C-alpha cells in the first residue's frame, strides 16, 4: 500500500495543507497558513482529536437521546469534522455546512470524501449571508466554528447576528460557538453579553487555565432557551485528557461583568492568537 503523502494547495484564504497522521492509518490534519483547522479520521469519524471539538461533541451528545437524528446547521466547514461526527453518531441527521472558502471545500471533498448517504449538504457562501436566507425554525442545532485565519470574523459576533441565529433555531434549539480569547477577555465577555441578550440560558466550556487568564485558548459558548444539561456536560468535560470547566448561572454572569452587547458598527474580530497558541489537543 502506498504511504499517504501531504497535500498543499492555495485556497481562497491562504495555503491549505492536508498532512497524514503517522499514528492513524487514514487520519489527516488540515492547516491553513500553518494554523491547525481540523483533524479527521476517515475510518473513525466519531474520533475528535482537538479538545475544543470534543467539547462541542459533548454538547451534541447531550442535546437529545442517543442516535436521535437532528437538523444541524454548521457555519464554517474546515475538513467537515463535526458534520462527519454527527452523521456517525446520529444517523439520518440532515446537515447543512456553510463554508466561505470554496477552494477549501473542493480540496476537502476531493481528498477526504464524505461517506455515501451522509445527509450533508455543502454550501460555498458567507456564513451570515447564508444565515439571513435560511428558513425560520429550521435547525435543532447551529454550530458556529468560523475563523478567518485564526480569528472569528467581526460580522459573526454582533447582536443582529445572534438574533438571526435564534430565528433559524427551533424553540428548543441550541447554538454552539467555538471562540478564542485571553485575559482580560474583552472579546469573550462581549460575546457572552451579546448572546445573553437573545437567549435565556448560557454556558461556557473552557480549560481552567484559560478562564484564569493564564493563557490564550478556546472557549465553547452554548446558548439556548432551555436548560442545557450542565451536570452531564460537567461530567463529560471533566473526564477529558485536558479537563474543562463548565461555567453557567451566577458565576458566568459575574465573569461577563459589565460587558455590553455588540452592535454591527462596533463589531471586531476575535484577538490574534500568539504564536503556538493552537495545536492538537
């Protein structure tokens, strides 16, 4: 059998590389301009290598009874790690993936093809533009994992955007976002204030070292109009190789402090990460 070889291609947002994992036969790491974006194991689509992806997976696992099909909208595609995860763990789910970088989508589909009948529709479009045209009450889950390079784009951080997300979600739907920040957390706190203005329930999942301001890192935002299974999420995230904490209620409101919801005209991208901040978890 021929050994897999790395693939490099210019895409719309830089240079994408697919690099094989020497420890897993059909597993690949996707980077764009050197920043890790996705990890996919074609033989084990339920394997989530990145810590933040596992935390998103934990939320997806606790949203409904096991294997119940869901309608999921993904803003941001990468190597389609989470859509593959949902297809494997919740067969029959209907999923839409919106990725602005058409050339990246083409690269991923060519080299890391989706399984037949996965129920995953791909759309090359700007996430907010596509969201604006999506039907009301059409998704059980909206997953926002959009990075322009290593930063969350400004137009996906505002109150108007949060209201669009709520419109597209069903009454018991859940919004998930992969965010990144470091102390003093101006960006993260502004996101909490923004989504608290729209959704009744919020939770934040992150490593304690990140929440204590010791380093830059990912934080998963969970927003809904119903309780989001804090006890189950706490157990699952605490059992990971790099345990995370689930903040909610009064502690999360205290963390948010006096931050205000973000208007479109004031929106800014998430901060630029320091060198080496992102890697495989």
